[in-house]
C-alpha cells in the first residue's frame, strides 16, 4: 500500500531524538504555525515537493531491522498529515518502537494516535498568554494545552520541551510556566535554547529556574 505521506527528509541514525533508543527520524512536510525560531523552516510549506516517498522510507526501514530500535516522526508538524496513523502502524509491524515530536496543534488527532506511540516529545511553546504571539495563530495556546492534557492522561512516556530566550517572553513568565506545568502534573520538562539571527543560543542557568526544575522528576537545560 502506498501512503499519501509527504516526507520532507530522513535522518538515518540518532541517539538523541528518542530517549534510550537508536532511532531514525522521518521528517514530515507542513506546519500551519509560524514560530520565528523554527528549527526546520524548509518543512513549513505543506505544498512543498516531497524529498522522498514513503515507499523509499519503508524500504530503508526494512533494511535496518535489527540495527535500529525505533522510528520518530517529526516535522514540520507530523499530525498535519492524515496518513500518519497508518505509517505508525507499518513501522510498528516492522518491529520498531514509535516516537513522535509534536506541538499539539491537533488535539483530537493526537488523542487517536497516542495508543500507537511509545514516546512523545511535546512542545510547550509558552505560557498561554504568549503562545498565540509566538505561533502567529489565534487559539493555538488552547489547542496545545488540550493536547498536553491528552498526553498526561495517556500514561505513555513523554517529555515536554520549551524553547526559550529572553526576546520571546520574560524570565518571570518562564518561571510561571514551570509552576503551571508542575501543578498540572508534568514530570518531564526540558528548556532548550533557540536560534537568534541564525545562531544557536544556550539557556542561561538561572538559579531560580534550576530550583523550580527540582519540582520535576526529570528536568534539563540544553
């Protein structure tokens, strides 16, 4: 069966995108949000020409059985594509664990996909008051919060990730976000730097942030 899946790229081996597993990353094309710090701007346009077919990805994965542990779907926003669920099922039938990177923009779709996942990395872009300004899309914060609720209820392994620098929103708002997430029951949170004018920026090790990080079972600055 040929899936209508727009593949924007493939990383054949990674040790950092799927915790505890050697994995490949399948990047899917298209994202309706317009975050200024987007790490993969070439994947934003939904109508861009696919870099390769799903048939090619499937053939690659068949050759990697016994060598890789898992496959991560990333983007863009992979839940934009209706063929994602079938692709996940094919990956699982090949014997791989399945991971997903998502910003949670389609909570209903994500809820249906969660039973097929072994792990999800969910972007928590900002406190709800700042979320829409970052994505450029009204209502995006409410959708992301609904997706977070689905993930927390699902019981699957996860990591919440927030990309931050002081130009996006103030440190005080980041500290408030930490309190909010801990209060919701989030146990795994990472704060990561982003690109500013094309240059990667590390997150400063603020003492207050590190102290609040103690409220999480797993917390990291990167």
